[in-house]
C-alpha cells in the first residue's frame, strides 16, 4: 500500500509546484492588508480543485486565508495533521543574493529562492504526498488533515485561528513540515515577545538635566536583561535538545534621526525571549518585568511599561510516541539511516497546537535547518521528493500502528 502510493507520487509536478510557489513573493508584511499570502493560496486552491480535493477556506484576517483539507480513510480512526505555512520572510537587499530571490533557479540540483527551505518545499511535499495517497485509494483507519496556514512568520494568527475553529479536536498527532536537516525534532523552544516602552521627558540635548532620557534608561534595561539571561542560563543549563534559554533585544527605537540635539520623550524595545522545556513562562515574565522596573528607576523621571505581545510554550514529545516511531521508521526506510533526534531552536505553528491540547508533535521537513532567512536560500530537489515519499510512509505507517494498538 505504501509502495503503491509512493509510485504514484508526481515528482515532476512536485518540483514544478515548488518553483511556482517560490516565484510568488508571499512575503510577510504587516503593512499590507493582504499579508501577501493570497496569491500563494490561490495557486494551491487551483491545485486542490484540479485534484478533486475539497477544502475549507477561512479568512484569518482580511485577505489572509487558511486552507484546511481533510482526506478521510475508509475506516474511522485518529486524525493526523500535516502543517505548512504560505508566508515567507523578506528577501532583504537583493544585492546579497547571487540570483533572483524569487526566480526559483536550479543550479547543481538545488532550487534557489526565498522560501525554498522555509517552507515551501515542505508545503509542496505534504500536498503531493496527500495527493498520491488519495490517487492510490490507500486503505487506512483515520483522517489526514492538511493545515495550510497564514502568518507563521508573524504572530501565528493562522495557527491560532486553526485552533479556535476546532481543527485540533480529535487530532492525535501532527507533523510540522519545517526544515530540520534530516533530524526528527521532538522538542521546540518556547517564545515570549515583549514590548518595553520607556517614557521620559523631552529636552534639549545641550541641557539634559531639564529632561528625563528614556534612551539612557533603555541602556540600563538592556544591561539588566543580559544579567538576567546569564542567571537564567545558569539555572536551566544546556538542554540536550534545545540548548540555552535567551533574552535578546532585537529592536530599539527612540527619537528622530534628523533631530540629534533633542532628547526624546519615549523609547521602545522588543525583547525576543526563547525558553527551554520546563521553564515557567509566568515566573520568567515576572522576573523580566522586575528587572526592567528596577533598571528604569535608575534614571529619575523615566517609567517603563512591559507589554506581552506573544507567548508560546516550549514543546516536548515522548520518543516512544507512535508519531515519532512512524517518522523514524519511514526515514530509515528512505535513507537506510537512523535519524538523530533534535530540537527546533525557534518556534513553529506547532507551539500553538501544543499550547492548546499538548498534541504530540514531530518537526521534520526537507532542507537545512541553518538556511532559513538567509540570502541564497536553497533546497536539494531530490530531497524534496524524498520527503514527500517519507510523508506517505509516515502517515500510512502511523495509522497502521494506531490501529494495532
């Protein structure tokens, strides 16, 4: 049954679809009212219509759709989710690329372009794997659910709406098709995004005593966050799958560039906090706020406000869970090698799933884990086809395993 479905995998169509998706610049851009995902979704809809697959389309935000596709087997059983997202990050300056970031050029067996790894290759592989299973008329007890989601590179609005709409109800496992370099990732770091706003008093730069400089306070806050990060790392150690926890300032804004002689009234900073398994986010948020408040008080006249922009827990799935065993077995059959276990250093839509139901997760997809968001992002074409075959094996193997249990 597995081999029959794999033989029906349209590898040429898979690569053609990947190329078409890369050429659609579905760059996450909060300034646009469509998030740029619409064209990518319309292309996928055209495929689903041609394949005779029914789907549900939900607008997560104006002109930012999710797609959900259910492929029920011939017997009732568990629901296995395959997840992919349609948005990509900016290509940045094209000067850093050796070729067009949206050209989908093929050189030495690799396809180049923004989103080739993160994660249009995984998205295309899961689509064509599902199609091959459908074409083969495979017999299985369960439902394959394709989650094709918006806004993963933003605040994960697509995953949050997917949960809100009840699509996790009855689901027993999920494969997140993000690139992990042939690792089977059974853990993901958590993420807390914090907005820190310092309010002071505007004054002339030549008379700082007449004002209260929020930029000076922000410097104190950054220093305090670095010290707290060292304390947290000393407490939590080096997680064997996820490494260290981090508290990282990523954006600092204050004042007007053209007004070098003015102390600004306000300054803002974004903190990107990454956590490992077992960390209590509520306690960590409180410690960060206390550190920020203490640091801001060192600058008289300045106050600080901390706003939680987003909060996603770290995830952990047991190595003996059926979905882990199914993916490992499928990988071994495809490559002849036992894959290493790993952890996702960032966070994926899977963290939203985990927060809602503690659903077992495996993150496993084509491409190097170090290439996302870089110039000259690329993926090996043969690897994309191999992963599509492995997804077929993992899905059908999972259902067989669950039925035996």
